[in-house]
C-alpha cells in the first residue's frame, strides 16, 4: 500500500497538468452570451490582468478577461498584434498565422503566472480553463471562436493556451463590427446604461472552422469570423 501511495503521489503533478486531478472545481460554462455592437478600441490591458508590458486588446473583451483573471492565474503573453493609429506597432506578428484573431484584437495567448516551459502542476489551472472554454476538442463553448491547447500544434500544457472570441468578419488590423462575450455584470467591470435594462441580443452565426482547428487561409483577405493563432 505504501508503494502504491508513493506512486500516486509521484503522478500527481502530471495528473494536475492534464486536468485529470483538479485542485478546485471548474467554473460552470457561461449561461448566456451577448453581442456587443458598440464600437471597439484597441486599449492597454489593465494591471488587474497580469500581462507582458505593452500588451493590448479590443476593449470589448476586457470584462471577460478580467473575470477569467480573477479565477485562473493567467499571464497574457500576447493580445493584439499590429499597427496603432500613431504608427507604433504592438504584439508579435511573426508568432501568428495569417488571418489570426490576434490581428483584430480579440484573441489572447496565456500561460500560468510564474510557470516555465515545462508541463507540470503549475499548468493545472490553465488546463482547467482550456477545458472550461472547450470541453470537447474543436467544439469551443460560446463566446469562444477557437481554443488552442492540448491536441493543437504549437499549443498546450508547457507551451500556451490561445483563446479567441467570436466576432464579425473583419480585415486584418481592423476592428470587428461586433464581438460576442459572456455577460459578467458590474462587479466584474461591466456596466449597463442607467435606467435601462440590457436586452439579450441574438447572436449572429459565424462560419464554422475547418476540422482540426484554425486554418491559415486568408479567404480573400477577410477573416471568416476569425481563425486561431
């Protein structure tokens, strides 16, 4: 029995990393989503969301990111990648495929805070987050468009987790007309107009991704609702 317990203990870090053993219960999936039609803007990620200096995203996904950061020890390594109105450039162009959602500001790459490039127990919360956003391979839960993790080339435990939000088709380096998010409420940094009750918007359908994850196909220079990394 002692040898059995020792063997189980030695496997604990690996089991945690793979999400087989969980240090805490997983969050329930978003009960609903909504479409944000308000014009977006590429803005710096706030200090409340751990990130690499200079990282930016479409402001419409910030409430969701803040909600995630409060529940999972994420560290954003890249968000929007492309030019800014002032001529400066942010993000990493060479890190993403053509047509990536990173070029529209509605995708982030995350790793555990303080973790290295080795799949160990520190990655367990990120594995839970990945399974929360995509319980079944290639079947992400709305509002997520594409989730890149275990089973996707260049992603996974010890590498990074990619999260993309559903959005209207948009050209590279342009903001989408709308973005789908999960409502998080005022306590998480989202506010509703005073005196008005927010109506639930009906989500517009987005074209499905090809089986196996993202496709680097440009579709004539227009993203078909977005692609992955």
